[in-house]
């Protein structure tokens, strides 16, 4: 009895261990308790592979969000949230590690500080560490700056939700997220109660120190599940500092991602989406884009302003020392100053015009290159499709010829089989029957005269019988009549003699 109790207790502890594990096993479906972070409880279809790790991110005993992590790239594929507000950009960040990625047998049940991960085996073999970013042009950038704790001064973030970002890109991406969430997404979705968020990164060919992959672009997909008034929107931002955030439809965003997945089940209730709310969101997106462009222009103008001040100092006449300088020098300085200012103004105008012309030419060239590239891509795709169709037809010709030959051979074999059957049946007939069949025409021709004779004799006999019958009948009638008359005559004679 005691042994049974210990076994039951061990099974219960093992079950609790499975429930507490954040990394889901391959045979487990979905993200466990973190399925509630997905619309309709269904994770995106088509993104997960066997090489990825599914994580139910927990902190302080509760689930925070879900992450699909790529150990090969050491960046997340996507993370899922529920109406999470981004952290303040002024708060300091504290990175936390997921010990079970590097050490699946670790008994640590929550994310821990990197300094406390001494007991984790193979630390850093499958996930990025802070040391991987040292002495590089990149920083740890959260795909979505959602803190695990509530400390406003020191926000804790899991490194499994981070990708390499430059400082300027990280600041603008987080600024975009804060603006969109506060001014568009949350207000247009019942204050965020039914808002589902997916954010991810598409890897590029560049890696930091050959370990951590730099994303080509990051993306955000939002699904508002308000009955009768929901919507779905997507956003992408390329890692080039000059690019602003772009709004896209969820279907178009799915085409840009690897493996063309489906981010939300039934496209977040596509048939019942509220277009008016989507228009309001797009208005805010345009404002955010204008603000970002304005910020970029200010940053671009600030180096130019410093250059102008330096050039002004070089081009302006030297200030005379106090109490020094002749009257002629003052007059010359007074006369030459307007011309110098005019030359400076002309120089600034020419510089600005040339810079704008260069920007315009670059924009036009970029559009032309993109147009030519898209045309070439379409042409190449059409040529490939045409060649594939021709190849399929050419490949199918031998198969069709083989089918025709097979049918001809089959028909020939059927004919041969029928001939053989006829021969076999002919050979199986007895010889006597064959002789009878062969002599049948001879006997038939010889029997014709006899048959005709018999027919003639029969006809003659029939006629003679008819004549005999007729004459016999007539003779009998005559005899009857004669006998009647004879009797009548005798009776008359007797009567006459009696009277006498």
C-alpha cells in the first residue's frame, strides 16, 4: 500500500512538472495554457517547423505571452499578446533568459537573469545572450516592448522576444508601437478587451558575430474580435533607418512572410469587419507616418545646420579687436558684408536644390528600378510558367503514346485470343461430325430429286383420293336416290293391285 502511494505521488509530481514546463513538447498541440493569447485559441498556421521551439512565457507564476522561437537564427519567429500596452521608452531594460531552450532538463520554471544562469548547461548554444551584442552596431531590441514586471523604472524583458536593432531603428519602432496602440488600436477595439496582437521578424542573411540573425523587417498584426465591429490590420517596418512604418492588409502581410501562413483563423472574422473603424485607424497611421518623416527631416537637417554655422564662421569677416581697426577697414567691412551674406544665401540655396534634386533622382531611380524589377519578375514568372506548361505537355506525350500502344496491343491480344478460342473449339469437334458436316451438301443435293418425287407422288395420291371420294360420294347418293324411287314405285304398284 505504501509503494502504491509513492507511485501515485510520483505520477502527480510528474504531471505537475509537465504543466509547469514552458517549452512545449513536439507531441503537444498549440501553446498549452498560452493558447488564450491567440484569436479563437488557434496559433498561426504554416509558420511553425520542427526546428522551432514553442514557449509559453511565464513570470511570477502566470502566463504573459506566447513565443515561437528559432534556435537556428536565435530570434523569435513571432510572439502573441492580448491587448498589451508597450512599456515606457524611458525605462531601463533588464534581459531575462529562458533556461529550458539551452538545457531542456533544467528544473527552472521561469525566466531568470543572465547572471543567475550559472547552473544552466550549454548556456547560449541556442539563444542569444547579451554578450553577443557587445562591440557591434546593434542593440537588443524587443519585437514588442511588453514588460514582464510592473516596475516603471526597470522593465524586465525576455531575450527570446528580442532581435538585433540599431538604436535609431529601435527607438522609432517602439515609438510607432506606442503611438499606434494608444491612438488607434486600443481605442478602436473596446479599449483593448478583445484585441489580439502578433508581432514577428523575417530573418535576413546578415548575422551579428555570426550568431544572431538581423531581421530584414519586423511586422505587427492586430485582430479585434468585437462581434459585429471587429477588424484586422497589419504593419511592417524595414530595418533601414530611412523607411517609415507601412500599413498593409493581413492577407498582403501573409504573402510577405515565409511559407505564406494564415495568421488568424478565418482571417479574424473577415466577413463581419467594420470598415469605418479601419478608416479611422488608417488616419492615425498616416499621422504617425507624417510624424516619423518630420522627425527624420529634423535629424537630417541638424547636421546641415551645424555645417552651415561652421561655414558661416569661416566665410564671415573677422571681427575687429575691441578698440582697434581703421575707418577704411570698417567701411570695407560694411560694404562687403552684404555680398558675403548674398553669396552664403546663394550657396545654401544651391546646396538645398542639389540635395533635393539628388533625393528626387534617387526616388525616381528607385521607382524605375522597382518597376523594372517587378516587370522582369512578372516576365520571368510568366516564362517559367510557360516553360513548365510546355514541359508538362512534352513529358505527357510519351505517356500518351505508351497508353495508345498499350491499347493496340491489348486489342491485338483480344483478337488473337478469340482466334485461338475458335481454333481450339474447332479442334475439339469429333471427326465424324466434321465428315457429316462436309458431306451434308452432297446428301442434300442427292435427296432433292427423291424429295420432289415423293412430293409428286403425295400430290397424285391426294388428287386420286379426292377423285375417289367425290365419285364415291356421288355413287352413294345415286344409289340412295335410286333405292328410294324403287321403293316408292313398288308401293304404288301394290296399292294399284289391291284396288283392283
